[in-house]
């Protein structure tokens, strides 16, 4: 069975006690920690930036998966890389410098990913596929947690998987629960971001275990 990674999104955690929330998902066996950085420009929401990421970096061993939802990410990419992120995603809709950004991410031995919004065609990223470690396929409009999974994006995952240069990892983000994770896995995704499904559940460890059971069938 291929590797399937579960990535809780901190967006739905209680920001008043981040260290505790992170410890809970780490102990429950989550694989990587998904961190949604929003600037109020590229998306209509503002979350946190490098200062917060730096502080929480010191509290956990979990690999950091930073999802930049900011305009012109090239301005801040190195700030996140210096902190020590293991995965870094930026949106193709937000920049004209994708090739330079990927190069910079690789210089730091970090995994490079491009994120695409639900209505963005995968043709926009085909020139970069061979240089990427992951594609992040958004299954909701970026900006907020707790939205409904957009089924239409499954076709995009299927299409991507068939491409000769498709990277090893396809991440799906938005509206993920046991049911939608399984659909995305069947389409070819292997990293599953879940915010509200995990952090708003009563028993976080059971929820992560359920997700794992579903994915490994
Ligand atoms: C939304 C973020 C997601 C968000 C997912 O723009 O990129 O990572 O936290 O939240 P859920 O899992 O609740 O849809
Ligand atoms: Zn995200």
C-alpha cells in the first residue's frame, strides 16, 4: 500500500493554545502539520505569518507543511524557509515567478508544491510539474475552514495522476472527512488536509485513527 499522509490544518485549532493543540495531533499520530498563511489580499481572511510559525516550530517535531495563500509569495518565501519548513506550497494564481520560487525552495532542501484553486486549470502548472514534489489541489475556495468539498476537483486529480511528470504527492485540501478523503484517495491523492473534521471533533485521536483506517482500507 502506498504511503498516505494525514495533515491536520491548524486553521481550525484553538489559537489561544496552539502548543497544546499541536501536541494533541502529534500524539494522535498525524503525519505533518498544515499551516495556512493568509494575507487578506489573495484570500478574504488573515491568519498568521512567520513570527507565529517560528514560535510553534520550537514546540514540535512534526514536519511543517506551509500553505501560502498570499499575493506575490516570492516576497516572503525565504522567511518561511529560514524557519525550517519541510513542505512549502504557493498558489500559481498569485505569482509570475513560479520557477524562481521552486528553485529557492529546493535550495533549502524543502519539498516544493504549487497549489491550484478549484477553478484553475492544471495546464497552468504543467510547465513546472517535473520540478515539483507535490501539487496541492484545493477542494474548496481558499480562505476559510468548514466548507463543503467540491466533487468536481476529483477529475483534476485523476487527470494529474495520468500526466507523465506528475509528482509523487498530490495533496487535497478543503472539506475533507472520512467520506471525501476516500473519494480523493481513489482519484489519486495521497496527502489529506483536514481542519474542522479533526480539530472540531470530540476525540481527535479517534478521528485521526478513523481517517487512517478509511485510507488504508
Ligand atoms: C482553506 C485552507 C484549509 C482549511 C481546510 O483555505 O487551505 O487548509 O483549513 O479546512 P477544512 O478541513 O475545515 O475544510
Ligand atoms: Zn490549506
